[in-house]
C-alpha cells in the first residue's frame, strides 16, 4: 500500500496486514469482514483498500479520517462554536458557555475564567498575525486577550454586543460581524 503495508488475503483466515514496523493485523469475521475468504485485494488512488470476499460481498477498508477530541472537562457540556488556527500550530476553540480553550501538541487547556466574557459564550475566535487572540462573544462584544485577561475592544452597545464572526483582512484590519451588522 501507499503506507508501506503488505496485504494478503486467505481462504479461511481473512486479510492479514503486515505493517512497516513488523506488526501484523488480522481482519476477519470477528472484527469487520462479512466472510473469512478474502479472495482479492486492491488499493485505489485515494488509499481505500477494496476486499472481495467469498460469499460476503465487497468491503472498503478506509484509514480513519476522524479523530475525536475532548477536553478534560468535556467542554463544560457546551457546544463548540468556533475553531481557529494558532500561530504555533495549535488551535483556539470557542464554546457556548465554556469559554475559550487551546489545543496545543495534543494537550487541551482552558483559558482562565474572566469577568471579561459574560456567560462564557465565545462565538468566534481568531489569532491575528501579531499573535493577539480576539474573541467575539454573545453579549460582551469583541474582546482581546492581554496579560491573561480579556479586554474590551470597544464599548458594547445594543446591536454590537453580539459578535458572531471575527476576520483579519490582508492589510491587518480586524473585521467584526455583529447582530447589528459589520
């Protein structure tokens, strides 16, 4: 395969996968195949391995493309509303009631609670090119992180207190989409 595996079908023992590290994996009726006779095997250009079985039909073996990520506190039972890249390769995550999280090198941290984000609803998160984190909130307007505290970017007023999106233009200007318009 493209990943360097060797695949071998058998008459009674399903499919064997020899991985580049020398480990062997068996795929048969106990863990996914409908029949243990793996008659033919083919890898297509997208990396899907097709297995023709005796009396079990055709099977498609796909590498797992979805990884589940969960915070230690389960996002405080909140919906994830926004995900944005961090300059260091991590992610910023905004939630509906749990505030802001950071995923960095597999570890998830929760930004300390702050009086600056009322109700901890982070509709939109953005790290600009200068490394400043911006958070669009449900009722506290636009906030930015400075010295581990969320500061208001402007005085929140009716129509501008609900920030739904934050975007950085090529020139570095920060655009804000609010319930009252941009």
